[in-house]
């Protein structure tokens, strides 16, 4: 029996270690209520969100009042915080104001659809010690004040495991890989773009119409035709630079680029037609010049309207 004692001890230690490794992590039940989203800055790719965040958990070591991590936040402040531990578990309620950094998709601006993301982690405890669970009861945002000028298409809360390919300097971890549980909110929003579209593109369309009137100026007044065309060209370019100044830099061809590109091309077509009219007039072909202007006027207007309708419809449905 004495020889069996060490084997028995080793077996008990092995079972105990195995059970310890299989101990499930503590669960933190988490909920959120967004009261407002404002100060949207497209140029700096950021916005401000005010929200209530609450967490319920049993392990006092988690201490979310000090260990709360919001990865996408540029900065955040707690304007209110209360802790209740009267029933043996911890209930933490916080009111936060977060300045969030995000990447905007501006290809279809101003008919763009964005996805705002908000997530939290515990900076001290990884997924082996703690995981989040969502509190799905009740509403999760105030539809009256959340976001003016936008429509909320979707709101989804979820939990996931976020991997970091680093050990954060901990030499006891054999491989540079750690995992943390994350509570994530994704809000899909679409812009109410009707009035904004005309506000931003009205100058561009007026520039085209001014150039378009050149077709109805008698070919004898060639100086007026060239003056209106060139002036409209610079006005359209100026309108584009004004819109671009309010948007973040983009390496892709956006709807703003497409519509202005079409407008510049057709204004150039009007100027080219004026040059052709001048050539016909110098050849004493006044009737031909007049007839060409009437035909080109219809063709240019039809193509310009058709291309605008196509690209705007495609962007609004995208």
C-alpha cells in the first residue's frame, strides 16, 4: 500500500489540474442604452456617442470601473458611475461619453450607409477568466435623439473573442497570442439624403445649365458662348473642391467624383461644339452651324440626364 500512495497522489493531482483547466470563465452580463450620437465629423472620421452601460458579475477582481477598455474610442469620460453589491454580485452602471474613431464609406455619398461600431473589453482579464453575455431585455437606443438626419436600419449586440498576436511582454506565455472577450454593438445607419443632395450639387447643375444655354445663343456671338462655357467649367470645379473639403480622403472613385466628372465632360463638349460652330461660320455655313447646335442640344441634355439618373439610382440602392 505504501508503494501505491505516490501513484494515488499523482493521479489526484492530475485530475485536479485537469478540472482546474476546464473551469469555465466567469460571465459578465452586459447591456447598453444609447441616448445620442452627435458631432459627426466626416473629415476626421469620428463621432461622439452618449450611452448608459451596465454590467453584472460575481468576481470583484474584474473591477470594470478601472479596467474598462473601449478599443475604438479616441477618448471617453464617465459622467456617472454607481456600484451595487448588496446581493452578493456586482452591478455596475455607468454613463459614458465616447469620441469614437471609425472608417467611413463615402463611395455613395450622400446616399451612403454606415456601420457604427462600439465594443468593450476588460484590460486585465483574458477570455480564459472572463466572457461577456448580452442583456437583450428592453430597447437599446433612444430613437428620438439618437441620430438626426439619419435612419437607423439595424442594431445588433453580440459577444466574440478578439485575438491579439502578442503576449504584451509576458514571458510566461510561450507564444505571442492572447485572447480577450469583447462585447460589441453594431448600428447600421443610412443618410436621409434628399435635401442634402440638392444643397451640395445644386451649384454643379446650375453650372451645367449655364453652359447648356450656349446652344441657344446665336453662332455669331461666339465670344459669349466661349465665355459662358469656360466660366461654367471653373464653377463646377470649384463646387467639387467645396464638397471634397468636407469629406475624408479617398483613393476610390466616389459618386461625387462621378457626377462632377460627367458634368465637366459635358461642359467641355459644349465648348467643343462652340468651336465647331465657329469653324462652320468661318466657312459661311451659318445654317449648318445652327442645325448642329439644335441637334447637339438635344443629345447632350438627354445623355447628361440619363447618366445622372443612372449613377444616382445605383448609389441610392447600393
